[in-house]
């Protein structure tokens, strides 16, 4: 049953990927919004989220308004697990937002699934967020002050940074949601690409650095916003442009309007090009697949090796492997068969199956790799467990040499802007040299693309990119060290007790 508040009991949480010790970099979320009278907006949101499933697999949700009431339906699981035909038919309206979540701030529980929702005497707000805020301690104190002004005592919304934003946006009873957004958005620090709504209007906003992508599209009878262009294509919307850093847009019966709440200071995430975005995405005018192929070409020039065959770790390493093969002249081949039906599951694997790790997902093609000297191309190394398992399989299948090439530099720093990397102590590149890593994972040699080489492949200048996970230069202020981490907000449950935990200026 769907309640007007939108809340319903969840039925469990998902497990991690098949190798729970090395899930790889995970993006915070995918967001989608549509304003289209006369269209089945819940179904448009469903298909849009389907196209964005790679950006988050823990939970999914859709909020819909018919002009008078917002309904929210959300649960733990993939889009196809959360929604069915009957549910989508019950979500009637002309305005909707949707969200796929992978948690970075706040636990992976149903209460933190999005869109978040807050009803007040003057209206309701639903919100979806891709990114991660860094000044939640400061915002939590502000929320407490706003509660004192409005007389609201509910603290439920404070279980995530997204909940805090929703609470703050709804805490100005004398203002429209748009005016409240102009007040609140400049106070946010960190990465945020937002879709939010009241009963009549769709809003979208992007942080001044534009760390996470956000696209604007046009339907015959409305407008669409989404994390990536693939979602626009899926629902038949034509791509108009990227929403600019520091921009707030609103769509209602009067059309689309735009205003800037902050001066743009572009710092797009370079890891979107390396791994996070779909290959068919275009970011800042650069096609992601083309960028990844170019990374492979540059990697081949920077780190050549004599070999018989270039293969990829499916699927994320494939474009770079193609580029490496083209540049090196070494033939490209398929070294693995991937099980298309392995993904997230509610079934916890036994210890025996857990030890098998990626063998459940990949099978080596012995006929292709036996007796060969291989170049194996992957996009990144986090802890190294996945690469260790892959290389072991290749050895067992008869490879005589295995040379690992990585199309990004060593990951040495955690991300606080929406990617759930391991902690710095867990990142293998911090504890071992390149030669030691090669020995640890069983490679005959290991080489990474240079930071400059990776940057050049994006066709963006270094000044317009966030490369913090590679160089440790964080373009947005971080909080004090004791508040850094995935559950940053949970440390500041009593915001008034942490008067010194503000973001650095």
C-alpha cells in the first residue's frame, strides 16, 4: 500500500557484489526528473532509472505528484525488483522524480532510500541527490536552529545528508520552495546534483563545481533532467544541454526558468570518464567511450610490452583495451565469458562461494589464452582482490605471461564527493610500490597511465577537473578529520554538541 507520506516497510537489504572485499568504486546515485502533463510520468521515471541503474543498486524510488499530492514509493533493490506494473499504474500525475542509490553518507537501510520526503503545513517536498556533502555538521546545526523557529521536533530526516537538505528546504513556511532553494543551496558544500519537487514544480540544481553530471532534455510535452544522457535517450527526450554548475532550474505550467545561485567553478569528476559514466555518455562535450579508448592508446605509448594478445577485464576495461590494442598493434581478443545473470542478490553466498569470488561472474576462454603472453587492461585498482583473482584464473587457463595495464593512475586518496572508495589505509597503492603490487596480485608486470595522460584523454584541462582520488588535491573544503568518512553525519547526531566541527574555510 502507498501512503500519502510515501513510506512503506522495506523487506530487507542487498548484499554486496560477489567479491564483498573488493566491490570497486561505487557511485553515489542516479537521479531523474520529468514534468510532462499527459504522459505516464511514473513509467518514464522507471525507464529513466533503468538506464541509470549502473549508478546505484542498493535502492530505488519514485515520487509523483498530480498537482495536489505527492506519493513516494521506494524500497531496497534494483529498479526491476522495486517496481511492477501495478505499482507504476498507481502512481498517477504529471510530475515525477526518481532515484537509484548507493550509500556514501548514511547507512544502507530503507530509511535512507530516496527520494526523501517531508510534508509540512504549507506543502510537501521530495528530493533525490547524487553526490555527497562535506559540511553536514554545519547543516545539522542550522536544521536544529530552523526547528526551533518552526517548532518542528522530528529528527528522522537527519539520517543522511539528503535528509538534511530536504528538511532545510521545507523549513521556510513563509517562502516558496524556489525561494527556499535560493536560500539553502549556497550553504551546501560538496558535490550535489539534485532533483526535487513540490506539488506543482520540478526543480534541478548542480553544485558550483559541477562534480557530478546533470543533463537537461526536452519532450514533446515536457522536460526531463537526468544524471546521464542515456536516460534522456531511453525515454525519447532530446538532449538540450548540461545543467550548469551553480544553476537552479524550475519547470512548471509557465515553462522552464533558470537562475544561478553561485558562481560556476567547474571541477568535474575525472573518474566519471574512467569508470562511473556509461560509455555512451557525453560529459563536457567529450564522449566517454572515446575518452576511454584514448586512455588505452596513451597507456600503450606510456607502458609498452611485448605480448601476443590484449584482453580486458569485462566490461569496464574493454574500451581502454581496444585503444591499447590499436596503438600497440597487438591483436585484441575476448579472454573471458561473462555470466550476464550474475548481479546483486538477496542470497548471501556461502563462505565457499565467497572464496570463489569473480569465478561466479567470469570464466576464462582457455582456447584463446592458453600459451599466450597477455596484456590485461582494467580501469582501476582499489584493493587488488579482483585483479588477483582474475590473474590467477588466467594462469590456470594456461597464460604464460600476464602483464596488467591500468587506464587510470594509482588510487591513493578517498573520495568525499560521491564515490564510495575504500579508506586510504585499504587502498593498495598506498601501502605497496608498483612492483610490490604486481608481485602481490601475480602479474609479470604492472603499469598505470600517468595523471597527465588520463587528463589529456578527457579533452578537459586539469583546472576543470577534480582528480583528488589520484593527487589528493580536494577542490571543495573538507570537514575536520574526525568527521571524514562514509557515516560522517552519524557522528554529528547532536549538532549543537559539535561547535568546532565546521568545514574549513
